[in-house]
C-alpha cells in the first residue's frame, strides 16, 4: 500500500512538474505572440528633381532672355508669376517635358487669353533648365535637388 501511495505521489509530482513546465512554455509563447513585430521601413529618397547646376543655369538663362518682359517671380504681368506656375504643376520629368515644349512652341489658354510667344531659338536642354528652375520656386513643396 505504501508503494502504491509512493508511486501515485510520484506520478502526481511528475504530472504537476510537467504541467507547470508546459504551462510556462505556453505562457512564453503567448507573451511572444502578444509582442508586436518591429518593422523597420527602408525608405529610399525620391530621385532628384533637378541638379543644383541645372537650376543655376535655368536662372541665368531667364535673366538673359526676354522671359522677364512677361513674367516675374511673384507678380503676374502679361503671363503668370513663376511662383504660380510652380504651384500649379508637379515637379516631375513629364511636367518639365510638357512645359519645355510650351516655352519653345508658345501656347495659350491655360493662364488666360493672352498667348505666350514661341521661343524657337531656345534649345530643348535650355528650356528644361529654365522650367526646372521655375518649378523649384514652389514654396509649398520644395524640390529634391542633387548636388
């Protein structure tokens, strides 16, 4: 009878130890599952909109052209202010391409009834620089510029 009690007690102790150990592992797993995973987002910066030399070249090209007869940086004259143009259009290459063609070919209807005169002597590369400079004048979303 004593042996039977000892075996039963031993089995009970083994069961309690096993259940306690299993319960501790379940608790550990539960704790691990409750922790939120840490996600580190790897963000890449947007590609540069324009280089600093392109912007400086664009500014210089405007200064020596007839653009300032109709446009000012922050004042509407015959044509829109450069700031208004910069705030209307997004800073991307498709905008640069479209506006560069307008500088070269001229255009009307976007800013009112007065047409912009064509500038066929301006090369596409120079028109791109002029437009990039103008688009950097947007105070609401400064451009990404590479050096």
